[in-house]
C-alpha cells in the first residue's frame, strides 16, 4: 500500500528508482537580481546606496537559502504489464533504497 493505492505484488514485474531534480531557475535569478541591486548600491554608496546594498544582500541570501532547499526527489517505480507507476517519493535516498530492496526481496520470495 502506498497512500490510498494498493498494489498486487503478483502484478509487479520489477522495481526501480527514479530521480527528479527541481528547477533552480528562480533562486538563481534571485541571486543575480540581488547581486545587481547590491552592485548598484555599492557603486552609489556615497549617495546613500547603503540601503540598496543591504536589500541586494538580503535578496542574495534568500536566493541562496531557496537554492539549498531545492533537493532532488527520489521515487520508487513499480513496473507491471500495464506500465510504470510511481509508488512513493521522498528526498531521503536511503529510505527509497530500503523500500526498493524490500520490494525486490518480496518479488524473489514470491517466486
């Protein structure tokens, strides 16, 4: 069982893993925008650009924080005669590997 879905082990032909990497465009754009704002503030620091420098540094910090939160998502893939289905997903690769190992063991014991 995975969530509200129940899979019959007799129909599962193989088990595999899949990985999805989330897009990092947003955080990278935020870092670049923050760097631009901070650079503008640094250039005009004599004219009160300290505010722009601080705002730019804050945007850079948010972009870096967001970038670090973008972890790959690992999935358990069940293959059967009807196709491939994603059974469960997690950012914990060790959990996914343990689930795949247990499912492979169940397929072997099933015979």
